[in-house]
């Protein structure tokens, strides 16, 4: 299939929305069963480690992924499917998404949150064509938040509230950004305590963003607040809402971000790489690479008397790059 018509895309969107609702309900029911001490066996409640003690999978992740995959394969047998749990079982870490119509799914993003019943967990479903995430559906059933978008149709919270939330007007990025911004980031799963490893580079970057202006040899960003939801795709949805201004992260995978990227871009956000390029002050802002594992997101922004919204987003990107360290996450084929 080379091109997808408007009509076909709208039909795929309607299907993805229904699928997201059903899968989110499965997550909610599974959590409710755990709370009720219902008929879920101990084995079903147990989680197993993947890469290390914080990289976990539960039976719920696997059940929900199987459900989603079956529904997609029945309805669209020609489409490709990349899901976190099926992918993690294979030995290759190659980037598998190409030009073909592809579903990229995280059945349960925020697995640690789900295990601890911290409510920021969700199902995340993206439809990608020609390497572009065109449709995003994210449902966080414990907090009743359903995010959806389709290219050319807008991005929404609970199907009626258009994103970003504040729209008349959409505010430009603050003049002294990152000062005045809410900065979201994730500690991630690379916990190796090695000098200059990813964990220490992230911490240095977080402190730079938080420190008072003039501190940290001019790198202090004095952001309003630092937040970590524990779900990359929900972080992105919150940037699309405008509740977070900036999200910076390395280490997660395409299923953690694909639906969030679709929603953020449709809402008017900007998405690029976490790692500052060598000519960070002047280079054109590169488009995000879905499989790069390196992400920087800026919320939708409107014009001021001196800048377009895009200019204020790009200014913010460069100010973030000036304060963060390069992260070391590699990826064959991305
Ligand atoms: C994780 C979450 C987390 C991010 C990790 C992801 P999972 O996904 O999105 O916020 O920091 O890199 O792997 O394991 O909960 O699906």
C-alpha cells in the first residue's frame, strides 16, 4: 500500500479509538481485580524482569498486547505490528519501522506505576505510515484521560477538548525559557552507577535545568518545576495539553513515544532530539527520529509581538540543549 486516502485514515482512526477504549478498560479491570483480591492468581499478579530489576513486564502487559494485536491483524492483515512485549521477546534490537503502514503499540506504558497502582499508566497505540506517526491514541483509565489525534483532524482530550488546553490565545514560550517552564524528564532504566554514565548525565542535566539563573556557570535554568510521570507517552500527552512546557528524555523506545508524538505534533508541538548537536546555537532544528531513543518535546506555542510560535519553540530547544548533557543510547538501524 503506497498511499492512504483521507477516508481510509479516518476509518483507521475510528478503529484505533475503539481499540484504545477496550484495551484501557482491560487495564482498569485488571487493576480493579488486584484491588478486590479477585480471581487473578498470584502468578498473574507477578511481574518478571526484562533488562534489570526496574524493567518489568506483567501478565497484564502481555494479555493486552495479544488482544490489540489480534484485533489489528483481523481488521488490517496487511499492516505491520510492532508491540513492546512481542519485540522484547526477540533478540534483535533493530529498528523495524519502515515506509509500510505499521501499528506501534505499548499495551501498558508506566508498568512500574501500574504495579504500584500509581495512576499514571495507560495503553498507547500509534498508526505510522511512511515513517510518520499519523494517529495516536492514549488511554489512562485510572484518571479517565483519553487522548487521541489523527493527522489533519486535531488532537483531543476525552474526544471533545481540543489541545492545547488554553487556546485563546495559545501562549508563546516564556521570554526567558526554560525559566517559567514546567520541565518533565524521566530517570529511565539505565541505573548503572558509572562515572559519566547516562544516569549521572541525566542528573547533571536535571540540576542545570532546576538551578537558579546565573548558577551552574550560567547553565541554571530556574524552571518552575520538574516532573516525572513514569510514562513517556503520558509525558508527551501532557506537553500536548500545554501542562508541561518541555520534555527531555533518552532511553525509551518507539512504542513509548509514537502515539505521544502523533498527538503532540497534531496539537502544534515541536519534537526533536535530546542530544545537543555540535553547532547547537545555529543548526536547523532536526526533526525527531522515531527510533533514536533521544527525544526533546516543546509544547504548542503561539506568536508574540516579536516571534512566531515556532521561533519561540526553537529558541527554547537551543536553551535546553545548552543545559543538558549528550546521552549515550545507541540503536541499530534507526
Ligand atoms: C517506560 C516508561 C518510562 C520511561 C522508560 C520506558 P514501560 O515504559 O515510559 O517513563 O522512562 O524508558 O521504558 O516499561 O513502562 O512500558
